[in-house]
């Protein structure tokens, strides 16, 4: 099938065409620069940017593929999770386009799109696959039995997402938003054993077992306290070492729990996605752990890790191929769409 995918959950307005599992076009416009001076994404600004970019971005995705909207078999759009005002722009636009062109519309789960997109680089998903999705807003370990029909949430973060933790520490170190990539760069020059950074939730909390869950707010607090003590003592902050120690702690626990999940479900494939999977320390930790445990770690190229339209189009393609009923014409957005819900009824 030929599927147009549309993405507007956060600060990227994106559209792409996937035809029979092949990417035909992929257009991304970001409002990140407009948010940088506020130190985080401002929903109102992002919504306005989506309203401006929607038609140009979708038009370009169609033109780059040499298609018109009448040529597509279906339209897929992220219906959640994400910022409500942002989702509303993309979903309204997709519905209007579908209605005018007489095309079915699928309101899909953005996070499951991060899993689906890996098929564009590595081919179809094996029937029994684990997926680690890590970004500024999500840290989830999923078991994917059938991407069109059934996904289980195995673990999730109990507080901050991995990218959020990096961004918060980056702010303390004076890096501009988003700080994750700056930590990555400095970590490459630092000593990861220089500072003791605790690993979030390796044991479980308050007597409860959380073998597959994550917790990064304590990690951030520990690093923040260490920095404050150094400052109070009038000592310089070894920025590279702080970054290297933080990155190693976060990468290790993510890799460890992902491998534990693979063993539990007897899965020999691990899909990785989300903007934080651009992190070089995490990529290295996952590749090393994968080799050790005999798990095929599918790390897509960076452009497919960050938010894009290809992920939405690819998931839409999976749904069309599986014969899943399109969403109703009045399907809602859901800013907290559960990860078990792949598509809006
Ligand atoms: P969502 O959570 O809805 O998917 P998002 O905008 O938070 O949306 P992405 O755009 O996929 O997610 O990822 C952005 C996050 O990834 C930010 O927290 C950013 O700091 C982090 N990030 C990007 N590159 C790197 C890197 N090389 N190292 C560490 N963190 C990174
Ligand atoms: Mg983003
Ligand atoms: Fe995302």
C-alpha cells in the first residue's frame, strides 16, 4: 500500500510517504529553535508552528514522492501521546485531507511508530521482539508480538524519561536546550568512573519488584547534589567527567534491563527507537550487551530515531496490510494514549 504519514505530537511537523515498506519521501520541519530560549517546548508556540507548517510539509512529502493525495491508499496520523494542541492540528488536518480525498484515516500511537520505523532499515519485525523506546518524553520497554494488533508494556519509567534526565543535568551545566547532545559530546572526552552516579532502580523500590522499570529522577538529583557541593567548596566542575559518569549510568541500566526483558520473553531481537537512542553511549552499551547475550540489536540511523513522518506512515502501512479497520471519522486525540493502544477505533 501507499501510505501518507503525518506527525505533530511535539515540536516536529512531519510527513512522509511509505510505499510497500519503502520510504519514498520524508519531510521534517521543527520549531525547536523557537523553544530554545525558553529552555523547553512551549505548547502554544508549537501548536501555532504546526498550523503554519502543515500544508507546506504535507505538500512537499507528496511532491517529493511524485504523488498526489488521490494516489495514496490511506493516511496515518499520530493521535497521541503528545501535546494536546499539537495533536489537534495534525489530526484535524489529516481528517480534512482524508475527507476531501475520500481516503481512510488511521489515528495511530506515536510511540508504536518509533518501533515500526525500524522496518524501513532492517525489514519486517520477527514475531517475538522486544523494543526499547527512549526519548525526551518516554522510556519504555515493550514486548511486540504483532505490531498491528498486540503490544505489551513490560517496563516504563516511574518518573523522568532518560532524555529528560539528560536535559535537566545539561541545564545545571549551562548547556542550551535540548542538552542531551551536549552531554553526549562531553561524555566522549570524560572518565565515566570519575564520579559515582547511582543506577536508577536496579533493585526495586519499597519492597516492590521493578525488574523492568526505570527511574531517573534520583540519578539527576545525585548529580545535581554533587555539582552543588563542588560549587559550594569553590572547586571547579569537571564537566566532561560529570557527563561521562551520567551517560554511563543511564546507558548501563537501559542496556541491562533491555537484555533482562529479552531473556524473560526469549526474544532474540531488540528494536531501539526515540530521540534518546541517538545517544552514542547508549548505542555502544546496547551493541556490547547484544553481542554478549546473542541479541540482534536494531539501532536505526539517527534520522529515523527522532520524531518523523516515516514512523507514522510505516505503522499505517502495517495496519493496512493487516486489514485493520480505519479509525472512525470522529476519532479523538489522546494526549496520554496508552501504549497498548496501537490505533484509535
Ligand atoms: P517524544 O518523547 O514525544 O517522542 P521528544 O521530542 O521528547 O518527543 P525526541 O525528539 O525523539 O523526543 O528526542 C529528544 C530527546 O532526545 C531530548 O531529550 C534530547 O536531549 C535527547 N537527545 C537527542 N540526541 C541525544 C544524544 N545524542 N544524547 C543524549 N540525548 C539526546
Ligand atoms: Mg522532538
Ligand atoms: Fe517521539
